[in-house]
């Protein structure tokens, strides 16, 4: 269907129906930045609304963040571009124009859910009309199909970031819904940064079941314990200095050497040579350089600690060496 527009026009906010507000993220910091921009420069980009019921009802399909910014500024009108198309066509067009306004993965998934489950379009039809492939539509829908409504509400409200929802809570909800709910409750009480949550999830994946029960209930406690452990390790390294780091690296190298010996015994030198000949060549070259440097350091230490240099101060006058003759000096 061809889209027909009449250009942007000032419209009362109460005339707009925010039917798809649940498929957008609120993101208060972004709304605050947009409000400052509108206050300084005005609304530069019009919102988009679909005109229904003979111009009596306008359904907002794009511009929810702009409407929130205008309300924060106390405005009662907005510049809106009316579209005389059906809602499905409007949402598909907004998705196809995502390069102009990048949506979060969760937002795309929520809009796709509106199209497929709310407006009755098939995944193939949505993919064709939005310029995407079917696998992309299916993957996006999987992001929200396994998520409980409480988690979706937290993402929309900005309590949980879209990264945390897609990378941590969504996989966790598919594997263990109860743990996802408990983790969400804990994050509401004590939020974690993206870096902290990434480390927490890596630890959760390696932990045994009893430990996981404690991790989902007290994620902040684990983060604090790890920070304390890292701080203590940093203090130990500071006290040890470069000498301690050298000793530690030597020990680690010895452990790796024993591990390589075990691989050689289990696989055999011929098989190892066929698989990693280049890696073995680089290893032998690095070990050769290390051996040369170690031998040079040991030789320097022996010359420094030799008996002649140790007792030179009390040996009395010593004959000068490599000095020109007196006649040449005169």
C-alpha cells in the first residue's frame, strides 16, 4: 500500500492514542537530553501517527520519546505527520526505516510481536514488507517470547538495560525462569553495571547448583567479594614488585610446560607436530630467546659478584691500565 502524507502539523497531545507505548523503552536520560534539545531548537522531526475513524483517532506509531520530552517541558501540542494507512503498514514502515532511528533489539522484538500476535501478520509477510529475512524476525521474536512480563516491564521502565535483558536475563529465563525472576528482584534492590553483570553471569555459568542459588539471591554480594579479592591481589602484586611478578610468571610457565608434556604423552609427538607445527616452532623460538636472555643475566650476575670485584676496595693501589705514556701526555 502506498503511504500518503500531508506533512507535519501541530496536534494536541490528548488527541494521540499511545497504543504502542508498551513496545518502547522509556530511557529517562535520553528523554531528558531530547527535552533540552527541543527547548533550545524546537521539535525538528515530526512524530508519526496513523489516522483512523475518519480523522477522529490518531494512533502514534513513532515518536514516543519526543512526546515524553514535550510533556516534560509542559507542552500540550506536538508536530505530527499523519499517515492514512493501516497500523500494520505503518509499523512495518517504521521498522524498515530503523537505520534513521536505531531501535534497541528489545524494541524491535516488541514491535514485531505487535505485528505478528496483535495484528495477525505472518513472520514471512513481516520479513518481506520490512526488508528483513525470516530468520531475523524469528530471532527477534524469541527475545521476548520467553521473557516474563515483569522483566519486559522492567526493561520498558529503564530499571534493567536492554543489554542485560538480551544478554543475561533472556538466556537465563529460557534456562531457569525462577532464577531469572529472583535475579530481577535482586537487581531492582541493588543494580549492577554492565561490566559487573557480565562477570556475574560468567561466574553463574561455571558455578554448581548450590552456588547458583546464592548467586541469584545476592549478586551484589558476589560483586563486592570479587572486588575485595581483586584489591587484595593488587596489593600483593604491589608489595612483591617486578621481582614477585617475575617469580610468578616462572611458576606459571613451569605449569604450562608440564601441561604440554602431558599432551605430548597422550597425543604423541607426531600427531602434535601435524596439528600445531607452526605453534611449536614459535614456542621453540620464544624459549630459545628466553634461554639466551637468562644465560646473559646469569653471566652478568657472576661478573658482578666475582671475588676480584668484591675485594677491590681493600686491595690497595692498583696499576693503571690502558693509559698513555708520560711522554705522550707531555
